[in-house]
């Protein structure tokens, strides 16, 4: 039963379409510039940012750099042309910007618009950082450690193409293991000339940055430039596949000794960052080995006391990302809160042992996601922000008034001609009596006197936040613009409602979370403008699993289904997925262990396939090793052999996501084409 509705801020919503506005289309979506913050200028007055634009005809993209005053004003384009540019260093003395393009360093002198190429090495540079004195750089590079490929093992067979493995973790995300590992290097640097590079992980079969999503945040300099800190999971093979135990290591340049700074901390430890005075080191930490969605805390090591302090252990939430304040007396961080992502502040005491949850304060509010903290300039934070009607732009957040003000307007011209959707938060009572929030996204020309087809959106993760994100594939504004109402429940397992709510889904995939979905759609279907004869359910990953489960349990609620990279048979999935720590935690363990029987029977979609009777569209990436190709093919084959109207979209070059521009357009055309046929 609905008992409250929160309306979207008037500036971000609309109840009708003006004559100048049209619904969002897939092509318009791909014309939007994608904004990424790169840093604060040397004088602290400007923000440097990138804008990525896609050329659909060429099926590629380019990223150029811009700057704009933080106080607001006119943006200035700094670079132009094909390629991707990412800032790695802003010289605080000269104001020069050094960026990476095609694996080489370029310098853009302050006030100049003519970049100069600094390096021309044969090996591309990645994840570059300059030492505090500018005389050294660290970077990452792949190094061959293991002989896995047949041409390495059998040199007399140069035309062979085979891989040999003795342990698990033979593939990850979208790549087969080839015996190469990403290592951290450092080298002398002088005006574009790089001296002899030293591999600080020489001979080790481990990765830094972490695969598949680690980046520049995984390796940093100490403030005195005498050591390098890097994140690494020093496990190999089967042990690597079973563990999330990354640690933060310190390599001393003088002694060449490596020290584990997080010894005994068994979960993920990552994102190390020193306080401005260099006396404290912070990082993000999870406690449990094997639990990738564990509560994420901010831990600080204080040099004065030689002690570690968990600053957020008593706070009932999980941290996304953090940044030190410029005076070192506070930490800003972002976290999910009731279907949004907000800013928080930790006010630090001189004695960190006395810190409590009361030292943590939420400082932003609103129907939006703050997707990143770029930096601080005086009393302002520069952040990136999205909502379900707008892609990311940069904003300044006033630390005194707590007001947000827009800095960039990259997509304002396009959005001026696009009709927005009204977005509401709706509260439903779940089957266990708890409040369940769902985002309801309406067509831009919504008329409550009419009847509308309605889609239940099932989120992946399963512990992924369903917040005010703006996706370029699962785009709610785009779906609503085609005439559908979207119901997006914040079901069990999502952050933003306390640690217990987040943890409840582990071992209970087919239980309360599925009941939450049915509660949300059944409640909303009572509205007179919902066409109950035209309900659909759609989702990817765990959302695809949810669709497969609902297809066998829905009791004629839905008229159509769409599942992208969903888990269909939990036995075969356990036997082919690569990150077994995830499967062991969330499923309870292997299918041959009788204690996990419910996971592989009651909570296994294939066990309910005999009750499938509704059209279903199945999408599968060919390079998805998280949810292997057999899952989509098994589901499609079952539907076909049972005589159910079904379709398979196979994307051989895509992984768990769809990254190619033209492939994404195919995805959207087929997605809406299927809905047009079946709903």
C-alpha cells in the first residue's frame, strides 16, 4: 500500500511537453557529451575537465580537455582532435597541464593552446604519477611472468594458438589469462626523458592495479617521495579466485624493501591517500575476505600514535569514495542514501581514538547522485552530479550554505529540446512490513486519464545502488520517453538503507528480494493509469536472474520479459564464473555441498522453467566471463523448445556491458522493438 510520495524538484521535472521539446531518442542519447573531471587548476580558480563525444558513423569516440572557472563562466577548450586525453599532473608552480594521449605524455603550457609531446616510448605508459619533487614518475606496464600460451611453451610451433592452465582464474571479466601481469614501475624523469625503469614487483605473478577495474588510485607516492604505495592481491591461481584480500604495500626506494601496511586486514583494502601534512594515511577497507559488497569503511593510520582507526565502523552505511579536506581536519565522502548518493563530512579530532558516529554528518540533500568529489577550492567542493533526467555535469558545493550550483553546461543545448520525465519516490509495504522505496519514472507527456504499459526494472549487483544514476544503456528517461512507466524498486541487497538491508540478499537471491519486486509492482498496478494487461519485467546481471525467476513465478502478472546477461542455471554458472569469492558468499558455496541445496533448487531459475509461458527476449555478451555465454544460450534454447515466443540478441564482442556505440544502438533498437511487439 502506498503511503507517501516524494516529488522531484520542480527545476528537474516536467508534467508536460512544450512545443519545442521532443522525447529522448537513442541517437540523441549518444549525442550527449560525457563529462569527466580531471582536476583543479594550479591557482585553484578553475576546474579542468574532459568531454567524451561519440562518432556513431565511425563507431569510436574522442575526449578533449576544457577548463572553466569554478565560480561559473565561459568554458575554454584546451585540446582538440581525435584521441583520448587524461590529465595526470597539474604543475602547482607553472600551471602547466601534463596529460596522457595514446600512452604518451604531453604538456600544455599555461596560457598556451599548442600541446608538446614529451615522450615517444615504444611501450605505452599507464596510471602515471609524478613524484612530489617532479624528478621521478611511477607508471604501470604489463610484464610477462608465466608461460601460458603455446608459443611460449613450444617455441618450435610458432603458428599454434593454445593456452595451458594448471589452476583457476584462467579468465577474468572479458580477458583470458595470458601470463602477463600489470606491475608498478618508477623511473627518473627530466623534461620528457624517462630514465631506466625499475619494476617494484619484479617476478611476482600479481596485478597492480587490481583487475578488472583498478586504476591510477591503486599506486601513489608518499609525501616525501621516498616510497611508493600500491594496492595488490598477492595471491595466484585458485587462491586469487577465492579471495578479495587486497593489501596496501609500501616499497622503499632506497632499501628496495616492501612492507604490507594492512597485514591482518582480510578484505578489500584500497584507495590509499595521505593527509595534506603527510602525517595520516587513509584508505577504504572491507573486513570480510570473499565478500565484495561488504561494508566499506574509511580507515586512517596516524603516524603519531602508530595506530589504525576505523572512522566509520559505527556508522550504518557503506562508503563509495572519499577525499581529504585541504586543511587535513576533515574527510569528505560519498555514500548511497535512500535511492540517492550524497555528500558526507567527517570532522576529525586530534585524538582519533575518540571518534564516534556522531562525527559523521550528511551535508547534501536532494534527488540526485553526487558521483564524484573532484577537489576543494577554499570553501567550495567541486563535484559531479547526475539525476535520472540529466547526464553528469560539474557543480560547486558551498561548504557553508550546503548549496549546489552548476558549473558546466555541456549538454544544456541538447536537453533544451528534450522533454524531461517526472520522477517520484513511492513507498510500499514489503511482505515483512518494512518500507520499500521505488523510483517511478513517467513518460514526459504523462496523462493520468490514460492507461500506460509499465515495466518493472530489476537492478543488478545484486548489491548495486538503485539511485539517481544516468545510464547510457539502461536509461530510464529514454525508456519513459517511448511511452512506458518504469517502476524501479530499491529491493533488499541495495546500499542506502543500512548494513543489514544490504546484507540480507546474500544466500537469499530468490527470497525476499524477489518478493520485494512483486510487492512493488502489485502496489503500483493499483493506480488507474497502469494498464495491468501490459506489464513487463526487464533487467541485467542479477536483474536478468530476477527476470528468469519471475518468468517461472509471476502467475500471469507480466506480458513480456527482457533478460540481459542473466544467471539461468546456478549450477553451470558456479562452474564457469571467474570470481568464485562472489559465488561462495552470495550462493553459500558449491552445488555439491548439500547445505546450499536451496540455492540450486528453489532459487535456481532453471528449476522453474517448466512454468514459463510468456514471451522472453534474451541478450548475451560473448566476452562476458562473469556470467558466461551458456547462461543466455540455455535460457533461449529452453524457451524455443517449449514453443515460447523468444528472441536472442548475441553480442560477440561485448562483455557484461555494451560498450561499442553502434552495438549499443542495436541493443536499444532491439529492446524497444521487442517491447513494441509484445507489450
